[in-house]
C-alpha cells in the first residue's frame, strides 16, 4: 500500500493521531509521513483537529479523516418498519427516519425505500452525488451467486426478488445488500455489545427466528447464503411435522405466533389469554403462572438453539435480539439452559441496540465499502 493510502487507512480504522503516532502505526519515516499527511489535507481527505489535551508543554496537533468528504446511507427493510440513516464519512449519524412498511411485494417496498432515502437526503441538503456507499439490511435469504432474495414472505413477496435491480430503479447509487440478521450481527460488532469480538452469534427472535454467525471476524454465509437460518433447527415436539418445512420447526415454536399459540393452549387466564407478545411478557413479569410457564419454555427452546450453534462454532458471546429475544426476562433463562448443556458455555447477552441493530449493520457495510473507496482515491492522488 502506498504511503498516502496507508496513512488514511490507519486513521479511518483508528483514533485521531499525531504525525509521530501515524508514522509509528504505519512504519513510515517522519518526512514521508509529513508529506503524506500534507497531500491528504490538500486533497480534502484529512483535516487537523487542533491541539491535543492532556500533554505537558506544547500540545501536538492530531489528524483524522475529513467527515464531510461524503455520506453513508443505511436502509433496514423490515416487515413492519423501514429505517433509514445517513451518516458522515466517519459514521456520525446526521439523519434518521422510520416509516411503516407497505408489504405489497418487493417492487413496492423498493419504491417506498427509494422515496424515503431521497427525501432524507433532500431534507439534509444533500444529493446522491455525495453518497459514498449504500448498505441494505434485507429480510429473506440472499443467494451469494445470483444476488436474488428468497423467502421474504414478510414483505408480501412469494417469488424470488432482485432487490438490487428494484432499488436501482429509484436511486442513483448502487446498494450493498446483506441478510437482516447478518446485518444485526455486524451492527453489534460495530456499535453494540460485540465490539472487538471476532467470534460471536446474534440470535434474533421476533416474527421470525434467525442467526448471524461471525467466526474469525467474518460473517459465515454458507453455500446458499443460508448459514444461520436457525428457524430450521429441528427443535420442537415433532421436528418432522410437514408444516415445519415452510418456516422451520424452531420458528413455528419460538416466534411471536408460536409463543402466542402456546399461551392459547394454557387454560388458566382469568382475564383471557394474552393477544400480544408484549402482554404475555408483562404478565410473566408480574408472576402470572401460565405466562411464566410459556416464557420459561421459550427460554428453554432458545437455550437449545444457542447450545446447538455454540457446539459448532464456539462463540464467546451469543447476543439475543429482535422484538422477543431482547426481552430481559429471557437472557437468564437461555443462559441457564446453555450452562446445563455445555462445559464451554458462551456468555448470553441482550442486544444494546434494540431495534436498530440491523440499521447499524447496514451502515457498517456502507462504511467498509466507503473506506475502501477513499483509500483507492488516496492511492490515485499519490500516483498523480
């Protein structure tokens, strides 16, 4: 890597630094570091950050990437909500919007997404030419070979979906698309409770069930892009029941519809069985026996799923997320089940990003692509 690119890469991926620190970090001499920093400032890729505090005597100047060099756009497509965020080049959020999803198929959702992003850019006083990269968190299974998305039922999409093409009809910049649970894992790794971890799992439980598996610092996608499709783990009373093939045995049992069905099978509800997951967990928190029983079974099922994946990939942490998984009642139940089953049990944690993990993951994808683009620009500038 050329000196300008090496200097920029070190500052994009690390904290602000002085010229001396930059030289040590990238192995360059003082004159070479100074020349590289000077060129990057002139080109608008770096800027000075004034005096650094906490030092005796004359405080040295520190340098960091120029935030205004471009924008990152993130889109999280959910069955219930669309979330959009726009960041500057270093990841500081400048605008964030949420709207209800119109689940009339992939084409309608792509149009709604494009309109929402265009409006958000306009409200920020920006345009598409300023976008460095665009990351998308999408439901369904993304085929890494074709780029087509399958099983996006919560969007009202039965057939395969070419989301990249659909979005390109409404936006002037290309999308980088990743499965929503994988994106949630990347979001936790960037800004959540998995910062600094290279081996962890994000287990999402809500309307559906899925896992994002990070091993050795990299997402595990699998041959068909279906790695982490925990919905199909054979964890149920009868995993061979034919109805499980569509959504998966674990999802049929542990998703929102599954636990509400379990509640209906209970007979002792003085005020009637709960009709929402929120109501069920509220009753469990108040100690209502049948609600506690349903939640305990949910914790056991998720504990079995967590132990199953832990036995294969040995993560340091399994992060629980999603509308159900993030409920604090579940973490100790899942941990207790895993501890009973494994001599090398991972730590069970609850997401620190709530419902925005997928959006932060989409931004993380955009950030990685944008940094690669900026480093290439630095290489080109140095070559003249």
